[in-house]
C-alpha cells in the first residue's frame, strides 16, 4: 500500500487555452442520478479535460453534498488487487474510513482470490451507500483511461457491484471504446448515462471560440469550417492546429496543406508541431517519451545534455502547450497526453537506435532506483535489457520487504523475471524460497529452491561479506528442513552459524535461525536454554524502525505449545496480536490469532477459540500464511463438532482442503485429509475413515509434530474403532512407537494425546491397571496447561475412565473441570417448541434458506447473493436458531413443515 503512486488519484492539472463547454457540464451533472456514466470516444476528444473541468466546477453546480474520487488508470492496474488498492485510496481521500476490511485484505501477505476481494468490496460499498444516505451525500468515482485495463477482473467486479446498484455511489468511466460491461442491460433498466463522440465533438462555435482564444488572429468562417471538417470536432486535432499556427500566413499555408489528401491528420499535424520546435526540444521530447511521468530532476537525468535547469525546461513545455498534463497540486510531476506520448514513442523508434533507447531507460533506472521507486526502476531495467541490474535491485531491497511481511510486493517483483533467469541469481532464489516457505508452506519446493540457491552461490564470485551472508541465509533455511526431520544436532550447527553471521538487517532469516536454534534445544530436552535463546532474540535491537519482535514471540508460543504450557502460549498469542496490530504485520496477526484460538480450544474456552479462529481467516479469505490459516480452520471444525453442528464442521474441512490443494502444499493436504478421516470417525462414517487409513497407515512416524494436530494421532483412533483383538494390538504397538518418538523430542503436547489413547486401548483390551497408569501419565502432563478437550474429544469411553479416576482418588479442581466439560458436551440438543411458529426470518435469511433448500454450498450462496461466505454462515446460524435446528437438512425440513419455502405445502 505504501508503494502507490498518489499522483494517480489526484485530479490532473490542465494547461493552455481551455474551452468552456457548459452543455457537456450540464449533462455530467446528471451523473448522480444514475449508477454508471460512460464517456466513450477515441483518443484526443477531450474526455479527461472535460472530467477535470466538471470536478472543479461540481461544488458550485451539484446541489447534493458530493464527494469526488479520481483515479487515472493504466495497464498496471489490471490485477484486481492493484485496482482496488488505488480505488480505495481514491475514495479514502474524501471518505477516510471507506472499505477498511478490503484494505486489510489487500495489505496481507497473500493475495486473496478475485472472488473474495469482489465480495468484500461489494459488501463494503453497500455499507458505504447506507452511510451516504444517512448524510444525504453522494460519492462519484471517476475512472479515467478505463480502456487501458487488460483482462476481465475489474469488469467482473463492476458487474457484481452494479447487480444491486447503490443509490449514492456513482461510477464515471472515461474510455476510448465501450468496455466489456453489461451496458445493454443497464440501458434497459435506465441505469446509465452515456456521452459519446457525437456529444464530445466540438461544434463550429466551440472551434471558433477555442481558436480565437488559443491563437488571437483573425479567423475566417471558411477556415473554421475547413478545420471542423478535417478534425471532425476532434479536440486534440484542433490543439495541434493551434500549435502549428502562430500568425495569419501560417494559417493560410495550413489551410492549403489540409486541402490536400492526407493519410492521417494526427501524424501530419504532429509532424507540423514537432518540426516547428527547436531541434534540441524535439530531441528531448522523444527522450522523455519513455517516461510515464516525469519531474524536473528526471528531465535532467534522462536528457543528459539538457542546457537548462529541468524546471526551466518544464516551464517551456507548459508555455508551448505541448500536451503536458499535471499530476499533482504542487506542480512537480507531469506526464504527456497519452496520444502525444504514443506519437513521440513512434518517432523515437524511427529515429533513435535500440542501443540509444536502452541508454535512456538505463538513466531512468538509475534515477528511480536512487529514489527507492523500485517498481518503476525494474520496468526500466527490463526495457534497458539490464537483467543483472534488476536482480541486484531486488537483492538490495528484498530483506526490507521480507522483514515487513510485504510478500505480495516481493512476489510481484519476482514475477517480472523469466523462469530461466531465476536460477542464475541466489538472491532471487532465496527470496522465492522464503516466500514459498512462509506463504505456501510448500516444504519440498522450499528445499529445492534452497539447493538451487546454494548451487548458484557456488557459481558466483561475491564480496566475502555478501557471500557469507548468503551462505548463512541458506543455512537458516536448511535448519528449518533439519528441524522437520528432526535432527537437533544438525539444526544447532546450521542455525548457530546463521545467527553468528546474519545481522538484524536480515531480520526474517536471523529470527528464523534463532527460533530453530531454540527449538532444537527443546528437542534435546533443554527447554530452559531454548526459552532463554528465544527471549534473547526478542530483545535484539531491530534496524530501520522495524520495532516489533513478532517472529521471536511467535517462536516462543510454538515452543510453549510443544511444552504443553497453554497459559503461556495464550498470553504470547495476545502479545503477538498487539505487536502485529501496531506494526501492520498481517502475517503475524494471523499467527497470533491462531495461537490464542488453539490454546483457548484446548482449555475448553470454545467462544474464544471460535472467535479467534474465525478472525484468523480474515473475512472472507485469508491473506496471511496458509499454515496458521489451515490450523485455524481445523479449530473451527472442532468447535462446530463440539457445538453439535456436524455439517458445518465438514464444510470447514472441505474449505481447508480446497485452500491446501490450491496452494499445492502436500504437507497441509496430508494434515487436512487425516483430520477429515478423524472427523468422519467421530460422526460415525467409519467407511471414509478406513479409506484414509488404508493409504496412510504405513507412513513411518517422523517429523517434529508442531502443528495443531498430526495424522499420526488419527491412525490409532481408527484402529480402536475397528474393535478387534488384532486392531487393538496394532493400536497399542503404534502408540508405543509414537511414545518413543515424542519422548525423544520432549514433545509434551502430543505425549498427552498418546498416553490418553494408550489408556483407552488398554481399557479396550481389558487391562484396567495399565489403563489407569496411562491415564495418570496423561493427566500429570496435561494439568499444568489445563488441557480439557484432549480428553473430552475422546468421548464416552474416556469419560468413563475419568469418572473411575475421580471415584478411586479425590478429584481436584482440574479433574472436576474435565468432568464438567463432559457433562456439558452430553447435554441434549435444545429445540424450540415445534407447536408454535418460529421467529420470522429476515429477507436475507429467507433468501439464504431458499438456496439452502437447493443444496448450494456456502460459497455458491455467497456468489449468488454477492455476500461473503462468512456472512452466509452468520445468516445460517440465525436461521438455525430461529428454527431450533442444528443442520441444513433439519432447517429445510422444518421450514417446509411451516410453509416457509417457495412451493411448500
């Protein structure tokens, strides 16, 4: 967000002899009476100038309080996230609180889907419309040069926006041709105002008025008629004529020339205008045509042999009316009229060699790089053929983006490079590796990229310090791989080297290495040393104003999770949330919410677990790392299952699997699929659970098991459910192997589950003494962290064991807490009195109910009603409550019984 060009959301300044066009301004005044206004005409018909005039005249012309937002578009705004970032920035210039949620999505480290962005934005537009109605105001959003957008993403957004057009928000589109929008339908519904070439053409009287003002000579009616015929009322052509004429004799000559056949009046008039300029000015105009915007310093840089200060040069351009458009109120930034720039660029290719053009782009590259506009600098680097310079720019600035969790921006930079270029540059490979590890959690791809980076480093000759830092960064990534095995000694060796070499300028890699080092000591059983290290990392001074220690705080939360200290984990999660909110770090925000949700669920605080897990999804689609997002969905599924809403639990897992597949993360897919099998087991679908088991039971027990759950815990549960002598023996053998693995890692968190499952297995085998001993081990580890759901989620067999434990020995507060949770979970489902009609549904709830009856998914309902999936869930919850049900099937059945559905008896 901080890389937006704010000149694009400022109304351009206009220069020269502007023509007042009151008839058109009056037509534009009607834009607040319709949802969409279209100005469609070829280049040079004065669309931008007219809109600028209307904006400046609007306060005195339009009676209703009107907010005006301006956005000048170009092809780089075609991606929906970029378009929305600029669009919201334009609206917030006059309405500072507009579209907060969509802005939060855009600020995230992972670009949400176009569908999710559209739903969020359209919902917020509807809310903004209500606010404007309350204040009797209007908002007009002017999108100029709309034709420059490529693809259908923005068109689809606007079509969704106008499906239910807001009353107080209005679009004005300046375009060279009709965009791919449903204007036919809008016309039929009287929702559009259209001004086309015919309306924008200059009339005979307007041409006369303009020429008299621009070139104060005596113009004959015959001359004006000729110019009208030749230009067909084309404003740019008339401006070129004015530039070509300064005295009566020139007017006569031009009339004679225009009376001869010409293939293209624009090119002819352009040649006339350009030929009349001093040779030095012609040359520099061509040079500046490579720039989409320029200021005095850039003029001096690109036009290296400029004989005057850049400010003086710009003043000459403005005085000569050479199609220069101002971009800011300070008069610092300018651009050429697009048509004029295109003609200049054509001439540049005709008269300037490719080598000289590359040199011009190289100069622009130097300037933008020096002024930290890396996005534009990269554009000029590629135009100059300077791939190495482009790679070095990314190398110089990638640490800043990674440190500040600006993953979207980093991904956009990397996407500019051809695939065959990346293997040549270790910095690019490392940037992609960190992105892949952090956002997609694709461990195999991360490992491959890390190896490629090591190979590329071996083939380069860097200064010693740079080479050492790159090697240390590679070791930091490899220490993560080693921890997953886990190989604690290798982690310590790799991470120790990384923290010795890297500085806080490499904050992400540095903190990851510290985290892995601390976690490795935990694996070796030295938790105190591990916590000391991670807390030391939290106190390190952070450079460049990056004042949060979020990754180290998150690292300690993960260690406390594995140590079974839920209270500390929950506190650290809240601390992380505070840091992330203050620093605008969306990725850390998602992790913080996950930590609080996980600890809350295990301590049976279902309300806190549900709220924080839902927040981690960042309505309506996650914009942070997928690892905490997926785990948060698993928590939501467990909450729904505990609340006796099995269908919602299944839907949550389906959504989690969809995201894991979309991001091509095999690790997360395995975790979700195992959890689907476990949920199926809890819901009595043993066939589904067994299908998963047949493909997964042979997997060797490995890994550090630091996620919210693990597939290895599902296997013994399925074996127990088979309830045979053989399956119980297999379950016990598997749990013993799992115990050995977890004990070697000092993984208290999952040892609790393992001992609890051992207790159930021994009980099923008739060994009551062994069952009591295993349960005692589980309770001893679980009590300091106040684990509750570990036991409750194992159902009635575990409840029986806990009750026996309470009878044989005095129950303490902790044991009574677990027993109360069992009692609560066993309460019968509440139902409203079916003899009395249910509470009346709202209009939106009725619409959702109708679609539920059609067996549409939440996502499908969201698309149909143009709302978010989370909003659909909210309406569904309200429907369940009003009908006294807990599932879709029950809701539809009860609704039909009461005649609430179309076609009901």
